[in-house]
C-alpha cells in the first residue's frame, strides 16, 4: 500500500471512532428524555379532559338540584308533578332521557311511562293491575340519597353507570334528595343521562387526545366500583348476558344480568382486595407489556362524579418525536464525517511529494482550466519541468484568447443581425443550432436534439419537400445558392415564416462536407405584406371588420372588468374565512398559554411558554399585515381623524422595543423637538402601526450601534417629520426602489436570516400616503439606513386625549377591576377550548360564568335566567351569533343588557354587522384579556 493511502486510513480510523461513540450516546439519551416529556404532556392533556368531563357532570347536578327543590315535589304526588317534570325535560332534552321519582320504599315513577292501576309506578307489566312494582332500592343513587341518608341531609349524587330497568339501555342517573316542609327526606329526583350522549362526549375528548399523539391515544371510562363502561376493547365494556339461543339471562328478582370487566382484576396483583380509588389514586401511571409492546396507562379522576379516566399510549408514540431528532443527529454525523474526511485528505496532501501537486494541476488542465504550477521544490530537474510546463500554458492561453475574441466578434455580428445560426456536418448529419435559432421557435438551448431530423420535424409538412429540393439542388451544383422562404412550426403550435440561406464547404474532390447558414424570422414582415395586400384589396371591408372587432373587444373588456370585480370580492371572502379559521385556533394557543403562564412553572417551562406566546403573537401580526394589505388593495382601508396625545403615542410605541434593543446590546434613542405639539388631529393607531413597523425593522437589521427616532415640526405646512436612523446592515442601492413593493425584501439571504413577510414597508408607505404624507429611504450597505417620512397632523386644542394610560399587567388588570366583580355573564361559544379560556379569564376577573354551546342554547338560557352581560361568538351551529342576539333583544329584560361580539372575524364589515345586529361591542380573537376587560368597563361606564 502506498504511503499516502496508509496515512489516510490511519487518520480516518482515529477521527471516526470518537464520533460514532458520541452519536450513539446522543441518540440513546434523546430517546429517553423525549419519552419522559411526552408522558408528562399526556398526563397534562388527560387532566384537562378529566376537568372538562367533571364540569359537565357538575352542571347536571346543579340542574337536578334546582328542580328537586321546587315545592311541587314535596308531596311526592307523581300525577301532580308530572307536567312540571315534562316541561323541564323538554327544556333539557339535549341532556336527559327521562326524570325518575324514587320513593322511600324503593318503588319509583318516571316520565317514560308507568302502571295506571298503581299510581303510575313502574312495574314488571305496566298493563296488569296485579303486576309487581319494580324497585331501585339496590341502586347506589337510592342508597346515597335515601337509604344511607339517616340525618335527612340534602344530598346530591351521581350514580355508577347502569342498565335501565325500564328501557334496558345504558344510562347515568344524577340524583337529589327531596324533602318536605319539615325537612324530612321523602324521596329522590333522578335525571337519567342517556349513555349515547355521554359516549359522544367521551369520543370528542378522545379525538382531542388523539390530535396530540398521531391518533394512537386510547381512552376508557371506569365507574366508581371499577367497571369499564367505555373501553377501546368493546369486549371489556359492560353488557347484558345472553344464553346460547340469544335470550337475556335474569337473576332471582327478574332483573337482567350483566357481564362486566373490572380494572382492578386487570392491573392489580391483589385483585379484589384493592379498592379502585387506591389503584387509580396511588398508582396514576402503570407501564405494562401488551402483545409484545410496552403500553403506558395513565389514570385521572373525574372529581364531580367519582369516575376515573384511563389513557393508554404505546411507547412507540411517545418516542415518535425522537425520529426528527435522530434525523438531525444523522445530519450532524454526516457533516462531522465530511469534515473529518476533508481534514484527512488535507493532511495527507501536505505529506505527499510536490510531484503529486504538479500531477493534480496537470489533470485539471486536461479539462480546459489552464493554470500555472508553483513549486517550492529545490530539485533542479523538477523546477525545469515546471518552467517548461508554464511556458506551454502561456502559449495555449494566448491561442485560446485569440479564438475567444474571434468567436465573440462573430457572435456579436450574428446578434446584431438578429439571425439564427446553423452549422450542418453533412457527413455525420449532426447540426449545431445557435441559441437564437432555437429561441425564434420558442425552445430553450437544451430542448432540441442536434441533428438534421430536428429541422425536418419542425418544418411545415407542406414546405418539407421544398426544403429537401432546395438543399439537393445546391449540393448537386444545379443552383448557385441556397436561399429560400419556408414555414416552420413554433413550440406554441403557431406557424412562423423563416428566411433561410446557407453556404457549402467542399473537400478537395468537390464533395459537400459541411453547410453553414442562418435563419431569420420574417413572420412580421409576411403578416405586414399580407395585411397591406388585404387593405389594398378591400379597405371598406377592413374598416367594417375592425369596427366589429373593437365592439367585441369592448364587450370582452367589460366582461373582464366584471370578472375582476368578482375575483376581488371572492378574495375578500377568502381572506375573511381564512382569518376566522386561523384566529380560532390562535385564540386557543394564546389563551391556553396565557392561562398556563399564571400557574406555578419551573424556569424552563416558563421560558418555553413565553417563546410559544411570542411566536403566536408574531404569527398574528403577520395575519394582520396580510389583512391590512388586502384592505389597501381593495381601497377599503379607512383613516380616523380624532384628537390624541402625540408625545405619549410616540413614547409608548418606542417603549415596546426597549427589551429587544437591550437584548441585542444596541441603544434606542428618542429625540422630540420642543416645538412638536402635544395634541394633534389624526389616526393614532395607524401612526402607531407605521412607527412600530419601521422601528421593528431598524432594530431587526441592526446588530451593533444604535437606533434613533427624531421628531420635528413643520409649523407652516402642518407636517410632523419622523426620522428613523440605524447603524445596521444597510441596503444595496440597486434594490432600494423595490423595498416598498409588496412581499419584497433585500434578498433571499435577508429573508432566511431575519424573517418577515416583506409587507411591513409596503403597508407603511400606503398608510403614510393616505395620511397625506411621503416617505424617503436612503442607505449604504454595511453603514446603516435612514427612513424619513412626514404626516399631516394639525395641532389640536382638545386636551381630552390625556386619558388614563392602561399599562398594567394583565393579571393586575383582572384583580383591580371593581366594575366586573360579581357580574353574572353568559358566554356563547361552540369551541370547547375557547369555552375553557373564556371561563378562566372571566372567572379570574370576578365574574360568574355560564357557558352556552351554540346560539340556540344561548337564547334558551337567556329566557330561563337573568344575566348582566352576554359574550356572543358569531359563527356557531344551530343559530349564529347575529340571529341569537336579535332573538335575545326581543326578551323584555334584555333590551338594555350589554352584548359583546367575541369572534375570529376581523374585517371592517364584521364589526358593522355586529353593531347592526344589536351588539354593544366587538372583540377580535385571539383574546387579549386587557382589551376585553377595558371594552366591558367602557360599556358599563357609558
């Protein structure tokens, strides 16, 4: 083996072994860490699901309790109370299948029917006077509210899931004890929740869990005694027992038997001796092997009902995020390997002889890249060899330069003549077609094959024989030249006219060996000649035809204008819908992040959540920019004109970027001239938007030095001048004029490094223009940028713009608002995550919150209850927010009740529609709790 190969092999082995070890350890460690983090995330998601299910059952307890306290129930006369129960059943039919009245002797009535011979009690045969009454004395809800209620306490209870005695379907009974005027327990009221609605809600919660775990999350519901009532394996779910003939099996009391699976018999080694609450409380997480795969089981209690939720996740799902990390590690490993090999090659080259360097350069020169050899060798023979080679390189280079100059002269001459060159080797049938030759026919340089058949294929079939005859006559000396006009087929399918001519090169025997010529596109000339001939033949007909063409063109233009207007309207609808669809999940992301930030977190968790919230706010800013740009394009962006405090607006706007400037280590300076008026007339918020865009850009592209804002006054013209100067990367002069165009940035490198949509400057320029101002940019690359703009802002003598500056933190704002304390608020919202966010925000503000799942439910709740405030979503099933508001306004007690729109719709027309429907305010999602609280306070103060 050669010495250079031995050196190379040794360096590769010594460099790669540590790299492989580090790579293997990184994969193992990242896999373990990812699995633990994913498991923690699963527990948090399951806790949220358990809380939602607990809230659902808690609301049912409240409803049944209110009905049970009605005086109509105290005498336990079912015939008398039945109309009242049926009325409530109709109002709550989305929750309850029937109401049950249980007596102290275990007998019961229900709204589903009964035995008319026995005061409508339920019996084993409701049509027979002698039928034996059925009993609920063994039901746990009877025991809780009557049997074990020895102290006559008012007791609320949610039963274990059960199979109904009367309907034979699964159900859950929410019960409350009934007391007479002396406070004695005389019976119970039970609300039967049909299992299909509970199962539907559980399936919705499972869908939410599956979204975070690639559809692999499995959910189960365990009753108080450990029985599975919902399970991914349907064989484990409780069901009625049948014999071989398919008939139901019954017990000694005539009740149908049920087959059930208990969680403690599956996961507890002690079996029946272990209580379910102990298993799921002390062991909230189990890891077991099922079908040769590791499964993680997580248990969380549903507190209000005493049930337990079980989540099963395969280990493979928890480790799925590691796959992307492994790919990244493979990329790092590959890059490190490339570096190691590169260093190895470099060292081996340094250790080889000068002859190897000379040989490499000579091999490179074989491909036409001539370069001289520089040698540090002290060997005389080698130096002479290098000198001789360098002399040869000089000679070849001189010859190539002369050839290149001749080719350039010929190319310029052909380009000036606008001719397409062709060079046909008759012996091999190969043809060189110049780029201009192919361009005339609509082809790029690599689309056509270089042979004579190409010419034949794109020649018009009616002129192909003419072409062959003309070439043959010239080759065979029958004519003295080749000069013809033929038709050829353009790539688009159109026919063009070509003037082709050429000259033959012959060998010493007179045999044609080569033919060189040019093609000229004469289509325009031929069309002109044809049109001129037509004009000469029939000028009057041409004028008439032209008139018809103009009329047709005018109709087409009007149609195109209509289509453009329709397209613009469609684009507006599309942007409105996209804004709603994006803002709805954004409300969930920002809201849940804000709620989580108020909880006890470690440093890393808080850092991650703050970055998540910042990223979501950046995305929202981009969305607002796109909407603004759409409004600008449609000519619908409106500018307000009101008095405001200019000095305060400037200082508050710039203060937003203090933290960012400090993080980057640059100075942020504000200089406001003494003659700048404090109060002016204009659009405060659009000025804030322009200053924010330009200041943000200046800080973003400045790594060292400072960013300054100078504000001056032009008293004569009523203009305020703003100068924003930075010491950043600057902008090349050749692209400065493009920066104020939509979606434009300096170059791709800038976009990748600093981000952004390229809309900020475009929107700022349009805003300044419609505020009767102008903007000028000057910049030098690597020295910085100056943006100078003016806005017409007349001085105002109204000092009411000095309002209270609400700069408190969100959490302080919530706790300090005295107006909101104790308000009874109805929130209409169909998205579960948004319900959770709204309930948490308003509860922390001191309000009492009720949730309606759609517009229809909101109207029904408003009819049955009295609310101080209604927060109304717009897009909801059943009835949308506009229609629901109009229906609520028809209720006498709600004619003056504040109703505020809370919606992901963000267009100007949306806010107008809200007010037209009878609303008092309009809040856009994602929710900013400070904005929401401020809006509500202002409505109550006015």
